């Protein structure tokens, strides 16, 4: 207990010292700005928490579509549209005009303060409404694993049930719960909702929980999210629309933004990589949509994240769901999501990254939690690579030459991945990444033994 207390004190001291030495870690207020509407005044004080901020991160949207992010200073009590509109325009003028062009709207030379309202529905919204009015919408099963977090689950469920999509069920999988609190909460609040189902999975780990949900799901499409997210109302419909963007799409992932940026650990997670994969739709496969980047498709984390992903049920069942050796009882508790993304490519299917499918994720606030998270991700990555080679032995000859560039990408200070990391980024996190990657292959082997799963060659 004394050691644990000392570790917590050390983590708290680390955060406080970093905050004092790095002004770039000062908390940011996150706000959404819809350009179709008149631009609002932005207060330095959050009305919900009454906390005062010195800067704001604006999530800029047009016709509900996310266009990008813009950091704005909050040196006064309130930021007026006339003050910040030029800043938004400088940061995102290309994205704004690109969207206007796609909608058949005239090109702009500045951002109007009164908004971009039009007399007729924009093309993008008309296409969405036409899709929702079609008679062949697939049933979607939204599967949410949870573990002893009824408070965050409650907020997540509110967002799921508010989705602008008419045909979906919700499956809550209680993963090895220590109490019956989650079940009691769901029974009390949602007991009369036929749309919401509760399942209990005694084996711990995200893979077992998701596979439990897959077995019970009735949907043609299976969508997955976490219990610590806030969903945009159009998240589900845009995931489903993603399957219509091309032929042979087996998976669609969405845009994940931070719900808050209050603590140094949350900024460091964004500097590490975060969950954000950009604001442009992208298609991935092994042919015409090959990204020509190192370690494709092995570095499958660039395709999306498990907090926002959907698959065709037929594909997931054809590969027996998520590997319990990546996210189960053993030491390799991560990598199950990217492993399935990889299998999408290897089976000749396409994956679509759709930023219109937006949600906000609550990043870990404490440094000790971030340390465990990043170490776990590193273990999961090389455990995933180990699984790739075991399942597809001939890939070893393709993978080995690329590992050198992968090491450069992961650890060289000037690589594209590490340019986001500020001087305050802890060196210890880099060391943990390396340790995790070195342990990953052994961790996967141990996890396979623990799960009792027979190792199969492709």
C-alpha cells in the first residue's frame, strides 16, 4: 500500500512539474462550431463546470460534417466572431471551400459571421436523408463492452439511443463484473427498452466481451464502441453509409476526438498518436487503395480504433471474431482491433475510414494510467505482428525488411509520428514503448497458452 501511494504521488508530482514547465499543456476548452449557423461568442468560462480557460480547441463543422480543428486564444473573457472568424478561415479555408464545391455551393473568400445557411438543403444532407428514407436499411447491432463503469456507460447509452438511425439494437456486455451494479442500473433505467439487451461475460477481456456480443447479435452490421465515449447523433448512420462507399467493404471506422484536454496525460496521449486519423475519408485495401506506406497492412492502427468501428456480421463470423489472445486473460491485452483490421486486408476486402462518423473519447487523466495504456499498446502491436506471421508464415519475408523503417518511425525524433511530441513529452513513455514491443511476441505466446486456443497455421 505504501509503494502504491508513493507511485501515485510520483505520478502527480510528474504531472504538476510538467504543467509548470510546459505552457502548451495548459487546459483547453473544447467547443463545436457549426458554420451553417451564425458564429457564436465563445466564453472563456465553461458554463457546465465554471472553469476558466486561456485557450480553446474548436471542432469546426459544416452541415454537421467535421472539417478540422483550430486552436484559438482566450485572452479575454469572451471571444467574438469578428475576432476568431479570420483565424478559422486561415486554418481551414481549403476544407471549407472543398466542402462547398462538393455541395455545389459558391466558393468563399472569407467566413461570413452570419453563417452559411442556404435556401435549399445542402447536397450532403439531402443524400443522407435519402439514404435514411430507403427501404433496405440494414439492422445494426451496437455492441458495448463495459466493466464496472455504470457512470460513463450511462452517458454513452444516452448517445446511442439518440442516434439518427431507425434500425438498431444495443447489446451491453458486462465483462467479468465485480458486482451487479451495472446490471441493476440497466434494469432500473432501461428494463422496459426492448432495444437494449444485457449480457454477462465471465471471462475478462475485450475480445471475450465482443465475441459474446457477436454471438447474440441479430444485425447485419455489427458496430462497436466503448463505454467512455460521447456519440455524435449521426455516428451510426455515417458508419452504415460507409459500407456503400465502395464494393467489398467489410469494415468502417470513424473519427475519434478527445472529450476533454484538462490534464497533461491527455495531451501526451494526443502527442503519442491519439485516436484521430484525420478529416478526410479514406479507403484502404491491398490493390488500388494501397497507401504505399511502410508496414501496410501490418500497422493497422492507422485505419481507425476500436472505440469506433463496424463490420459486416458475415465477415466477423467468418474469422471467428476477435482473438482472445489479444485482449483476454493473458499478458497481451491489446491488439485485437488492429488484428481484425489486418484480416480485412488479408481476405481481400476494403476498409473505409469515415470521419463523418464522429465521437468523443474520454482519455485517461492520470499519468500512471497513461503509462499502462501506452505500454499495453506497444505489447499489443508486436503481439499482433507475431500473430500475423504465425497465421500467415510466408509474410515473414515481407515483414522483416519493413521492421527497420518501423523502428525509425516509432523512435526517431524527427519521424512523422513523433513531430507531434513536444519537449514536455516524458522520455519514460518512449522507454516503455520499446520495452512493450520487445515483450509483445512472448506475451502473445503466453496468452495463447493461457486461453487454451489451438495454434493454427493459415
